[in-house]
């Protein structure tokens, strides 16, 4: 998905089926998050399911929220002038 393409609606909600710890479930996130999550999983040598399972194991609240925060932290940490 090209987030700079004016036809793309990054805030559109997309539901995907994932396997978390061996169990099928659905996760709903804005469209802009999915390609970033997939890219992060690939960069770590993981499947999307493995990454979601890892985030799920460490979360305290809602899985969708935990995934959004995971993406935000990963992008912040990757930024050359990241302020922690």
C-alpha cells in the first residue's frame, strides 16, 4: 500500500485473520498499520503471526492497541533523531 497515493485511505479499518499462539483470531487495525507490521516481521525474520503472538504475550490491554503502540515504538526507535 502506498500511503502517499491520494486514493489510499490509511485510516480505513481492515480486519485480518491471524494465528496467535496457535489460535485463529481477527485483528482490526487501520490500513496504514498492516504494511508496517508485515515489514517489521520480515525485518526480524518472523512471520506476521509470530510477531503478533510476541506482542500479544507482552500486552496488558487490547491487542489492536498493543500492535499500534508496537509500530509507533519501532518507527520511533528507527528514526535517526529519535527522542525517547
